[in-house]
C-alpha cells in the first residue's frame, strides 16, 4: 500500500472534494482502508473524480499501522486548503501517537475552520487538542472508560459514528464505512452511497443512531432476558457495585436462582462475573490514563487499594502498581 496511491485520482474534474488522511503511529489499517476505499469506489461507480486524497504524517516519513505495515505519506504536516477534510487515523497507543506537534497542527487548522474527523481512537487526539469541547463524539468501546475520565467536557456516546457540525468521530473498524457512506449520500445522493455499499458487500448500512457494541445476548451467546438485564445493570454500576441479592430482586428472582442462572450459562457466580467486569475496566484505566492506582481502585468499586491489588494480581498475575509502572515506562520511550 506504500505505492503511488495518489495517482488513482485525477484531481481536476469539477474540483473533487479532497480528504487529507493524517496517519498516526500505530493507526488502525482497517479503519483507514475502509474510509479510503469508499472514496475510490465512489469515483469508480460514478465514472467521475468526485473525491481526491492525500496522506500526511507528522514528519513526512512512513509510519507503521497496528498490523506492522508501513505506509509512505505524500507530505508532512503542511498547511491545508480550507475546503479540505482532515481524516485523523488513530489506533494503538494513541497517547504516545498524540504528540505536541500533531496537537499544534490540529489547533491551527481548526482555527481556520477546516472539518476534522477522527477514526478509531483519534477522538482522543481531537479531544486533547480541545476540538471536541461541549460536542458529541464517539470512540472505540475499549477506550470509552478512560476517555470519560479524562475528558469530562466531551459528550461521549456509544454510537458507531457521530457528526457534530464540522467534527466527525467514529468508533473504529468498519464504522469508517458508515461515516463515509453518510458523507457520500449527503454530497451525491443515497443511490451512489448504496452502490458503494454494494461494491463493498456491505449489506447493512448503520446510522449515527446505531451503537457500536453487540447486544448483551449476542456478546455472551445466551438469550435469556433476566440474565441480560442483570449484566446490563452490572455494566452500568461499576463504581458502586450492586449486591447479588438486589440484582436478583430487581429482576424478580431469588439470590439462589440468580446463582444457578450464572452457573448454568456463564460457568461462574454473579459475584465472580461482576468482579471480572470491574477488573477489566481497571486494566483499561491503568493502561490508557495517568490516573493514580488509588483513583482507579475507587472508580472500579474497590474500597481499599490493598483489596484492589490483591484481586488484580489474582486475575492478571501482576499487581496494578507494576502494570502502571510498565505502561509508564513504555510510553516514555
């Protein structure tokens, strides 16, 4: 993919809309390629050069995606035309990829009124630059907990993509397709967007009303309404866990019945399942934020750091302090 990528589009016919893909280190190849191919196919299906594109990186040198493939850019962070649309491509280790130079460039271009979109985890970079203050946005579900803790002034949703004026964000993966189909439909009618979707074998186009995660029954592979309801309550109450007896009462069961239900379908007790959810959130916060271990413990419903450390080590075979130390060392390299 590091070949003559700009040559495919002849940028002359009726002034094509240009998309500027800014590739951050560790970006998601799927998110990037999904967005790019929508533009390529729109040109091919329409028989016109509706869209053009260019690739930028911070230094003008190639960067590696999360899969290890290096992509060569056309330029470094040059000044853009006000009609350009920036597509910021994020992925793994977004904190490390969000450099001072990237932030300064984004703020400068934003002041000029340019539309800026973030794919996958790039909403983090946009928020860090102050581009999402008091705006609706989304980010990959795995990063939602840490994002909420760090950016309280952003209205975070669980949608597959969000368009808030001239700020666009997506949840990653194939959500890039949904956003680009939306933009193609807005620019050139629904028929063209549908034709692009057909070429992609993309049979179910999602809107900004669709959520990014699978439903609880689909995720756990069990369709039991009371079990699903209990799990939803657990996921919504991590900081202040609800006792199994109250969970059971709220769905019209006895505590013993709830125990049997979890054992039968999930092969663990409600208490164990709840603990796993809390520890998973704790690990996300440790890996993705600079919150203290004590604050992470409190955010995940642990009354004392010692209890948190004991539970964390039993589950992950490393203490949260060591986990945080290893992560901090890696980010400082």
